């Protein structure tokens, strides 16, 4: 009985001293770069836009991963930094590297833009609440209700 009481008191003290965060970081700091290259095919965007940006970003302090996706007319490069890297410092480093890469991009390509800082949970929520451009309630009515009636 005394042992149980001691454990409960110890756990109560431990819980009150734990840090509380409403949206804890569950992903390392990331910076996303979007560049419009209207009129270019995905292969051209990859070789003329994404690769020069990736090359400029590689070697930035704290970078663990550089990923890119190229589609017709747009390049998206995601830079992942080490845990504990200050997001605003990382954004500054990326901005400096992008200024160097700007001269290597072809004529007619827009200036690379760094997306606003958001947490990964915000990205997930954005995709969850906008399905196919329809509000989620419309998607539920059109997609889920027929599936539920089948089973």
C-alpha cells in the first residue's frame, strides 16, 4: 500500500514537470522551394531548374536530405535539416544559396520562392480538408456514404 502511494506521488510530480506542447515537432525542420518554369516539360524542369537548385543547396550546414519533384511548369525542392536546427536560420541559409543558383537558371524561369514556414501537421490538415478541390463535407457525401451503404 505504501509502495503504491509512493509510485503515485512520484508519477504525479513527474507529470507536472513535463513540458507541454500543443503541436509537438514530429518531423525535422524543412524548407520547401517552389519555382515556376512555365512552358517547360517535366524532364526540362528537372534538368534545368531542379538540379541547379539541388546542387546549390547541397553542402548547406545541417542538411540531411534534399528531395525534388518536377512537373510540367513547376519544380518543388524540399530541404530537410538536422533535428534541432533553427528553422529561421535554415531558411536564411537556403535564401543565400538560392541567390547563388539564380544565375544558373534559364531565361523565363521565375525567381525561386521559399514557402511560408508551417509545421508538417498543417500540411497534413490542408490535404485532409481539401479533397479534389471540394470541401470535405461534399467529399464525405459523394464518396463515403455510397461506400458505407455497400457494406
